C-alpha cells in the first residue's frame, strides 16, 4: 500500500490483509485531509503489527536526500534501528519485487551503495565518504588514504564480497 502515512490507524486490518506498507511522505505540513494524523510513529506501529514496512519521501515532494532523516525520525519514534535501515533499503526493494537485484550487499547484486562516516540512523551529521554504482567508485573523499581504499578497489576488481554485516546482524 503506497502512501500509507496514516496506516497506524488501521494497523490490525492491514496486518490481516498481509499488506506491505510504503509510508510517506511524513515531512511537511498536514496540508491534506488524509495527512491529519500523520506521525513518525506509523512505521513502528505497522512493524509491530507484523507488516513489511518501507519509508519514502515522495520525491520531489520531499527531496530524496531526506530519506535517511525520515528513517532516523521513525527510529526515534520507536521503529528498531535495524528496521529503520531496512525500511529504506531491502524492504523497499522487496516491496518493489527487486530484492534479487537491490537493497542489500550480496554477490550478484548491483552494488549501488554509499559508505557513510557516522551512523546514518543515529547521527544527523553522518556524511557520505564513498559512493559505488554498479560496483564502481563514482565518488570518494578518501582519495588520499590508499589503505582505506584498498579493500574497495579489491571489491571492484573481483566483484565479490567476503564478509559484510547486514542490517539484521548476520554476516554474509
């Protein structure tokens, strides 16, 4: 269910139907009737009801670079931190039917990812230090630190991952 911004009001009914919820946009004013009860607590309420939850910004309504902040605010409002990260990565990909290509770091997936300095969910000052698209480095602020870049360059060359921690805590 797209735009499930007030889904917390009918969480039990949505759970009975097995709905997958895309929540947002949650920033901004309550400019429309259907936004009267919007809250950053919605993702937690739907997750606790057993729903598969993703968070969106509805770009360009809310710029997509605000997506991590939306996840952070959902975590602050009760969504477990790991689920907040999953809500903007693997859960979103799964709801779209693209989780075999996107949403997590796995051998054979597209390897579109950003590496952050700081905790993306807990630290509003976290900054991207590297972006890979298709496994190729397209941005890096680490250019002068070859020791840090070596594992990434090795990954680019081999296109394999030996061990990475996923948002749910298991090693791959």
